[in-house]
C-alpha cells in the first residue's frame, strides 16, 4: 500500500473537518495550481487552542496531514502549537512516502499561518523569522 | 465488497483464451525456437502460427510483424528507425503532437539531443489534430510524422487515415502508437496507410511484457537490442513464446468480438457521461464523438484526483486520475493541460476505462459513488468554499 494504516485512517475519517465562524486565527497555505491548499481555523482562549478545524483541497496525505496536525494542537497552548514540526506530523502518521513529505510541511505551515494571523489580529509581537516558509515549490513560490 | 475494475486503459485482466494459449509454453513446449531439435522446432511452429494470427488481425503480412516487449519498446524502435533513416538522408525533422504517450515524447526528447528538430502540434479542445495541421507542418527535411491512433487518457481518436494520406503524398513516414486502439476499434494497417504501428498485448486482455511493431514491407526497422538473429535480425533475444501466443489468442478474440464489445461499451460509456455530467461544475475531457468506446474522463472543480481515487477505491472502484499526485510529478497530466484545462482543474480529473465484463449496474453504482465522493471532498475543500461564496470564479461554468 502507498500509505500507512494511520494515514488511511486519518484520510478516511478525518478529524476536525470544517470551519469556525469568527475564528481567532485563520491560516491558508498552498496553491490550487500545485494541487493542495490547506486552511486551518483556530479558536483561542487564554492562549489555549480550545478548538481547531480544517478544510483541505489535496491528495490523501494532505487530508491526513491536516487531520493529524489539528489533533496534535487541539487543547494545547499556542506556544506549543508553534513548535509543531512537519517531522512530528510524519511520525505521528507512521510515515509518508518521500514525494508526499511536502504535505506535512504544508500542515506545519498552515498551523503557523493561523497562529500568525491570531498574533496579527491581537497585536501580539513576534519574531517574523518564526514564520518563514519552509517548503519550496516553483508554482507556489 | 465487489471490485469494479474500470482502469482498463492501464491494463486489462487476461482473457481465458489468452491464458490457455500460454499454458503449454511453460511446461510442455519449453523449447527455444532457434534450436534445431524437435523441442525447439515445436516452439518455432507456435511462433509462426502466432505471427500469422497477429498479422491477420491487423491486415498485415507476417513479414511485417516484429514482436517486442511491449508498446514502449515498439514506439522507441519506430522512432529510432525513422531517425536513422533520416540521418542517412539528411532529414532531421520529426512531427508529433502534444498528447502523445511518454514513450513517444521522451524518445523524441532523446532524438532532439541527437540533433533532430521536433515539432509538437497543438491539439484542439477535444484533443484532436487535423491532417491539415500535419500537412502545413511538413517540411523538406521532415522524415516522419508520429501521431497516436487514440489517446490513453481522454480516449480521443485521431484522424490517422487522413494524416497517413497526407504523409504518403509528401513522401514522409507515418507511425502511429495504436496501443489504446487495437482490439477496441477496427484497425487495418493497409486501409489506414501507416508505415509503422505499435501495439501492446495487455491492453486487450493479453499478457503484459509483449507487443508488436508493425513495419510495412520495404522498410527495415533499426535495432534497439543487439544480439541474435531473432525477428529477422531486427530484435535480438529469445522470443517470449508464451507471451506471444497469449497475445495472438487475445488479439484474435478481441478482433472477432470488436463490434459486439464496442456496442456494449459505448452504451455504458454514454450512461456514465450522462450520469456524471449531472454533477455541478464537471466537464468531459476529450471528444464526445471521436472517442474510444470504453473511455470516460471528467474533471470536477474544487477537488483533487488522488483523494477521489482513494475514496472510490474504498468503495471497490478501481479508476485513474491525471492529478499531479498520481502522475508522480509536480504537474498534472500533460494531456489535460494540452486540451486547455488549467492546472487546478486538471488536478481534479477522473478516468474510467471500461471493459466488456463491466455491467450497467456497475455504471449506476459508479455514478452514485462518484457523486457522493465529489460532494464529500467538496465539503472539505477550501477552494469549493471560496467558489460557493463568490470569492473565486468557477472555471467550469455548469
């Protein structure tokens, strides 16, 4: 099989699908031209991510990565969500095929973009370096 | 759960006739046709008979049939044959078109590195090229035109007979990759007027790893593989006797049932096109009329093909897509891009390629399943949300 059972589980029964009205932070990354867009919505109370939803246009591993990433940050402090790495997402999914690793990078970036949006909206200061894009794609560029 | 296999353009299940034609060549008739002894000569007789059957199915002479390891090898050998002829004559221009199989496109890239100039003709929105386009592109130094008989992704059938006539008139070789056409639509090499034609056994219920390059009398194929004198010295290597006999049985059966099968497939195909066309913002890829009987290819806006395939697979439906994720590259199908589909639409494509074992009930199940899956994927797609909220414009209008 192309994907691990974990990936197939998160793809077949994705967790946290949907949107949040008046979300505290929204992050969208990717590009339709490349075939994947991830959008993550955060509800944040007292620095804790109390709810998270996602919508994703993309392949099986993109949907599974979004689902897993949202599970990993739900109920966690924002500062901890910022520490989420694509590597951790891949490990939690019991691995991704080499050419699908970029899906996990998108998931990490979508979470960060949502947090950045939350910081921007609330005038919270941050180091822009923290939000530098990791993936390189000639289309998304 | 029932498996509904609708990926017959990728490969087919072997027919009973093909399997039983192969069986004796594993244990009983295991000889090498090049051997002089009885065991070898029995194998040789089988080879002769298989060549006759294949030749008859194509309207060719037995001396015009060269067995290969498949369609890709046949395509490569055809191009090399033209290239070496062109080099001798100082003609180093080849004409093809944008939706060819990679066996042609990548072999052409290689010839470009060897000093050839390649013109790739544009196709129209249906994936068609015209004989007029070919005629206008032919130059003094054109050695060959290669245009596929039918496209593997979108099923468009090219006007190969008209193109062959133009080539003949201009004294230019014409090759056609007929891998998707043989056994599905009537092919007679003399009637078509091609100089070379490639086919592959596993596309018409024969075995994998065997194919044919037809080369008309008077033209001699260049060798891709050096070695023994098999295939009249044009393709070395001990013959794949079992495979060749399986192919001969398969082509014979496919050709004998061609009209009956085409009628059945066309009905199922048209029902799918009609049923899937009810999905909002979907579009058929390829020609509605000049189309292989078993091919359906559609794009659904706002979704991605690989996830569509995986959800369909979970329902037992085996299909294919032209999305980047399934093509193994960053870009979606070159065929869908060539007919003018933008990247984001091409990512959401679905190809269903039928065979005579499929049923009308299967088609109804597929239509229902695709509708459900497209709806599910759209419900979690940020693109679809944007389209619905008017933040993004639909590419596929209805």
